[in-house]
């Protein structure tokens, strides 16, 4: 990857994070998980997938399915930076005047499927991948899953079916940020050794740093040489990446910040100073 390309991707990712922070007030959003998935989405849309404003109605384009639908602020922000979604619409987040909400809505251009009920989109994406195989097209289909989402048995059923049909045009990307809601995954239902589990189910597996654009490029380029298997990329990420005051914190998954806190977080994102966050946390058991 050239230095110019790397800097371009970093700049886009910074702007996407700004969009996410902007949506974290007046009702809030799932900030932590959105920030962990930002670099994945930025790389996929800007360097790997054939998706643009001009080809959204073309059945030969590529497809991205966001199974962990609560990460949609990262998707909204990426679609804005791609020119697919108007930036001013983000100001309507959670407003009844628009469809910019906590989970994906297909009324928004660039969003392929409603999601949020975890474990559903692996099956949807494999259905699309199978259709593309039957039609003999070259579409690439990516499904982004959360690590906690893997507690759903439907995810593993999808892996079995995808390998049974040799769907090498399908890629499952696991946002491995180590948390499910406000509990560490390994304290709830341990997932490790995760790569070995996917391999045992027949998949081609790579594990990378999900915030390193060079690693992302190498992993997705390597997929072209893998035939006859589902591809799984486990991307090790950090919840809240980019905001040290909330990084890797179990209690900062869903956040509804004050306007003052949003301003502080914007400054923290740009390395000015640390934010002083006092807003209430959301805890579920």
C-alpha cells in the first residue's frame, strides 16, 4: 500500500469517526462498536468493494451486509464519505422526519437489508452469494458480524451451508472487539480459539489487526487465491477506537453524550486533550 493511499484511508476514517461522535447525542447511539468497525468499513468501501453511488441498482455490483446492525453509525458515516448519503441527513438522527436510526433501514441508499436482530444476515448474505454463483456472476459479498453475535447458532449454520456450496465469493468479517454489550465475550460465553472453530467448520481463515489498513489490504487480496471455501477474516479491534477516554470500556457501548461532551470528544479525536465524560452509562444483564 502506498503512503498516499494509506493517508487517504486514514483521513476518511477520521471523518467517519467525526460523524459517529456527532450522532452520539440527543438520544445517542452505539458508539463503541461503531468506532471499532470504522476502519473495516472504510477499507471495504474505498478499496475492495465495487459499490458506488452510480451502481447501487446494478445487480453485478458487490454487496455489504451489516449483520451487527447497531454499528450503523459507522456505515452512515462511510456512505456520506462515499457520496452515497447526504451529510446533512445525519443531523436527522433519531428524528421522525427521516430514517436515520439506531439500525439499518433499506430506505436509506446503500443499505442492503434491515438488521439488528443478531445472527440473521449471515444466512441472507450466503443466499445472495449462492444466487450469484448460480448466475455465474463475479460479485463479492461481505457480511460484517460482531464477535458476541457468534453466540447465535444461526451464524454457525450459515458457515456450514456456505462451505457445503463452496461459496468462495462470500466473506465473513468478524469485528473482534472482545465485548458483547457491556460484558467481555470471554467472561460471558468464551469464543476462543475462534480461528480454530471456523477452520473446523471448513472455512479459510485469516486473523489480522482490524485497524491496520496494510493488514486489511493483504488479507483481502489473499482471498483471490482461495477457492471452494467460505472466507473468514477475524479482525482484532478496539471498542471505542480513536477515543482513549472510552476505548476498551465495557460500560461505553451505547452512549448518549451531552453537547459539551461531544465537543470534548471531537477534540480528543484530534489529539487536543482528553475528554471528561460524566454522562450516565447503560448497563444490561
